[in-house]
């Protein structure tokens, strides 16, 4: 049982520190008091949007209408039907919208690694059943990008999830072999070509017939996790699954309250 005093003392210390050194919410700019999430107020954090219920049974792409899966729960989107991805199943847990978008950008591009734990908790709150997974792998960064950033955001998230699920975390076997441009700087068509044959498995024997769960932060076109899955399957793995914290979505999925508060694109 958690001792109430051990929880109260840090909260009071944060409140005292923020009285003398004011800190503001990175989303709404309100003054933080004793909020437990770094850089965000409780109201903003609790307002993080959920994905729609109707989604593709393969890639988790959200459908504009719930009717799409009402009578066909295993319905897949047209791209998955025409060209099935190399992964068995992907889950995307939250839409890439403010305030979660703000948190991911702070975490990923401004080095606010204190957000790793609360972001991982968001993922763990909505994890699907994963009883059949043998190991967890984060989507890797190229060594050049890792030196620049000094951390792999996907590895930090995967570490929390692996410890919670008691599933081995393997983070040196799947590697990125080509220092490709960031996906966010490219068009959709260029993104699909950018990562081809950019991943490799160093020790195929270690993943032979193993069921693998990939972890990443943002799902855009799905090219990154799909190319990782291709490399793993070529190396002899069994099923490859993927979970991403968030997913970019079209305006038809964006809640009205988000559109009212933020111009699109975000």
C-alpha cells in the first residue's frame, strides 16, 4: 500500500517551487500548481483525445463512420486489402492532436525525457491483450540521429512497457542501416520510398520463430513499422505486431473542440 505521506511531500514541494518559480502549461499556458504531469496541467492532460472505435482490423486506420465496422468487425481499409502490410496487426492508441501532440514534440525534439513515464502510462492504459508476444523491440534510430538526439524516444517508451508486461526488451538486434531524412520533412509518396531496405537484423537466430512487438511514438503512413516488420520477417521471425502511442489523422476525425482551439494543421 502506498504511504499517503510519500505522495503528499513531493506534491507540496512542487507547489512551493512553482510559487517562487512559475511554470506554465505547454498546451494552454495556464500556471502549473501541483500537477503531476511535467509541463502540463491536469485539465489538458485529461483532455487527450481517444481514437474512434471503428478502425481497420489490420492497420488500425480510423474510419470516418462507425457503420464501417458495425456488421463487419474484421473489416480492413482499402490499402490493407490491396497490399497487406508485413506486420500482422498494428494498434495506434491516440490521435496525434493537441495536447498530446505538444507533449510528443517536447519529448522527442526538445529532450523533455521526464515525459517518457507519463506517455508510457498513456500507452499502458490502452494496451490490447499481448499474451502471445515473445519480445519487445523499439523502432531504432540510425546511429547518426541517436548521437544528435542522445536518446531514442521509442526505446524509453518500450522500456516502461516491457517492465510492466514482464516481456524481454531487445533493442540492439534491429538496426537502422541508412541515415534517411526525417519522415516529417517528406511528402507521403516520398515517405513510402524513404525507408525501403533501411532496417536490418544483426542476429537472425535470436528472433527465429519469435513473435515480436514493435513500439514507436507516431504512426503517419505506417511505412516505418512496415519496413521494420519486413526486415524481421525476412530474418525469420514469426508474427510482428506494432503499437504506436499516436497517429496522424485527417480533419474528418478531429473533434470539433480541437478544431475550435487550434488551426489545422496542428
